[in-house]
């Protein structure tokens, strides 16, 4: 599992694990120009808030190298950087990764790459800390026994620089011998749970079952789950959390069942400039992603689709937020705004 690197710098561009073809094929895509990188971000070749942040940071170097090759002026170069920064609107880390390295642009490509690499290394260290903090908090409330964990979407090594956030917590629990099984929601519209989370769990040797998104609430209410752990793409100052569509349904079921609903994410995913979830932009993706599958139509001709990629879970339903700096009990009033590091 430690060899999974969704984003790597090759010296003249980015090498990305192509997450659109997993689990059937394991392939890389090399992005040495802005068009290729922006397309890869939009098509979810690379995805997951932390991984997008790293890709955005290295993407600035991609734009700088292309500018030098093609003789762009500063305005053209900066416009290309902005295209990377705004390629997906919901995940705050993409813009934050670009913004982090912008002060290094006058110092040259090597300085930008060095800062982007530091961001990558920080993410891996932070993910390990999130895993430990989240596992400790969960065990303190559930008892030290093998747990039945539900996950939604993919928040593992593929979604980060390495190790994972929500799956980092699962991996930490598994390393302590305390995972009975994981229920991996398939996660519409692109099945990141069944395609990616299950692939990671299989490689890690963690017992798991893939289930339809529509089964999640029933599984929880039947008493088959001890805790739900998800990642996040943006967390508002008040603790409202944006994650892959379907997350709020899991949170509602957990609240009714009286079990913890835990969000595991790096502090960089917290957007203190966004007061609440109502101000988080929700990406809407192409209708074809839900009206067709594998090139085959699965809805009547002429059907129209509504395809929001994310939903927002209100802070009152977020039992805990595990970050590399510790755990906030959000539903009890410990908001990110009040606890900024």
C-alpha cells in the first residue's frame, strides 16, 4: 500500500495514477502541459482534495515550464495557472495548493517544485497523524474491540499524497487488529467506493463488503455498523462538511442509530473564509455520468439528469472531525473557527 502515489513529479511534469481505469487496469498518465493536467483533474484521473492540492502545486511548475517552451508572456502563463486553480470548484485544496507555491514563482521552477514537494511530504505525515488521532478517538467511544466501519467514496492513498485520511483511520485500526469488516459504499456517480476503496482495501488485506449507496442507511439502522468514517472536500468554519454525494444520508442514519459519524481530513481542507455549508459551491457534473454506463444508455432516450457531485453535511451531524492537529467534537460545538491551530 505504501507504494501508491497518486501524484509524483518526474522532473518535467506530473505522473498521475489514472483512477478512471481502476480496478481493471493500473496505468499512469503523464501531464507535461496545462491542457492535459486540467483535463485529468476534470475527468477524475486525479481526485481527492489532498491529492488535488498537491497536483495544483506541481501544476504551477508545469505551467511555468510550458510557458518557457512556448514563449508565453506573464499574462498567458498566469492565465494557465488560473485554469488549473479553478478546474474543480468544490475542493478547496486545489486552489490552496496553487496559492501556496505562487510566492515562489519569481524564484523559478526549482523553488516551486521544492515547495510543492514539501506540501506532498506534509500531507503524508499529516495523514498518518489523522489516522492515529481518529482511531484513538473512535476506540475511546466504542471500546477496544474489532469494529464494523462504513466508508463513503474514496479517501485513501489514491485521494491523497499517500496513506489516506478516512481510509488512513481504517488502516490504523486494521494495524491494531481492530477491524472486523468495512462496508464500502459504491458511491455514485462514478463508483469511487467500489472501484477505488475496495481496490485499496483488497491490497491492504482489510476485510470488506461493497454495498449499494441505497443500502447504507439500512445497514446502519440494522445495527451492523459501529462507526462511519468519511473524508471531506471542504469544511466550512462552522463545521459543515462537503463530501461526495450521499454522505449526508449516511450522517442522518448515524444520528438516528446513535453511532459516531467521523470526518477525517487535513486541516488544509478547512476553509475558514467560508462561514457555513451554504456558501460551498457544489460541482454539477455531466448528466451522461448517470444516464449511461460503460457507453451503454441506462435511461430512456431524452431523459435529463441532475448530477451534483457533492452534498453538505450540517455540523450538527458531524460527531467528530479528525485532523492532524487533533479531534474536534463538532456536533458538541467545537467548530473549526474556534479551534484554528
